[in-house]
């Protein structure tokens, strides 16, 4: 898809919010911060699927040290709204005890998904947990979750692109678009 000033996905129209270049620069900066923060620790990056896979892929390539990556599938969204229920659909197959974990989220809005997942991780006794999200909606927060590294704080509006979708479409957009 080429850059335009408006796109249509299903029944909604979207306009640009963040460009591909802005995103690339910000992800590189977060990668450098994480490299410094986790120097010499061989962290396990845990990408929360499906939305965070694009961000996680770009992020680990900017992480300038050894690391591993794993994936989990948590589900709480239906359409444009959070269902309020968090379910683990697919989990990790590695021991997390005494590991340095980096949880990579696409977006933190209510904080429910991250809150649920961090409780699950803490029970497995990792050495540390660092949280990273590409987008955060401070206005939507309902659960107290610590996010250590944030790409962008945005208003509480629905967004697509850079891994985020609307009922399956829009993940492949290079930038981020908002209704």
C-alpha cells in the first residue's frame, strides 16, 4: 500500500498518525536504551502476538547484544473494543526462572493484558522483567502496570498499522493510522 492521506478498512476511515521514518528512529532509540539497560544479560524478548510481532522484529534488530526471542498469544480484543477477558492462546516453551525477560507489547490501553501476563511471569521467578510497548494510551489506563520503555503515548483513539489490526486488516501498513 502506498502513502495516501486517508485509507478505508472495513467500515472505518483512517488518517496518518506516525510515519514509517518516525517509527524507525524511535525504535532504534529504544533498542539502544535496552542495549544499555541489559548489557551482558542475554535477555529473552517475549513478543505478545499478534500485534507486537512487527515491533518486536524491528526492536531485536536494534538490540546490540545477544538475545533470544519467544512468542505468546494472549487475546482480549474483538473488533475495536477490548472484551475485558484475557486468555492465553499460545504460551512459551522455555524455562523463565532466573532469566532476564523483556516483554514486548504493541499497545497498552487499559493495561489488563499486561497486568495479567506480568502476574503469570512473576510466578515463574525470572531474574528481571523489563516491559516495552510501542504505543500507550494513558487516558485508557485501568490497571496499574509498570511500562519501562514507551515508543509513543497517544490519545485514546483506535489505531491500525505497524502490526496493529482492525478485524485482521491493516497490520501490514508501514506507519500508524488513526480513525
